[in-house]
């Protein structure tokens, strides 16, 4: 049985043509800081953003994320991990930018 549990989720944004390109940018940025990334902890959201974000966040937070997204077409929602705990991520010049950390929920088995 699964349950929804509270989590502080980190949201990054960027402009990518596909999920693999978004993952590649994330991995490149993490590698430059020698951070190990488990891609299972990251959800790339390109389409139906508001609907998909609603799986994690309350409507008011979804609206804040959408407003902060600006011209970026892709969001990356990351569960708490080594990546999200690193104070210098993303580094200068990365193709992803930090939008912020937001209170949300994840499904745990």
C-alpha cells in the first residue's frame, strides 16, 4: 500500500526539447560538482505542467512555480537527496536554474 507523505521538494527550470536533454543538463551540472544523482528522484515536467505539478503541490504553490518559470519550458522536481542538499547546486553556467524549495507531497510505497 502507498501513502502520500510531506516532503520539501526542489524545483529547477530550463529550456529543453526532451526529457533526455533535461536529464543530461542536470547530470552535467551535478558532475561538475562531483554530486551523484539518482534520476529516479527527479521528475521532468514539460507538458501539462499544472496538472503534473498538482500531483506534488497545492494550487497556490503550483501558481508560484508557474510564475517563477518565466520563459523556461521544462521543470524538474527533485526529491530530497544529495543533489538537493548541496548548497552550490546548480553551479554558475548550468543549463538548469533553481526556482526554489516548496512544501509538497510524494507517494511512498
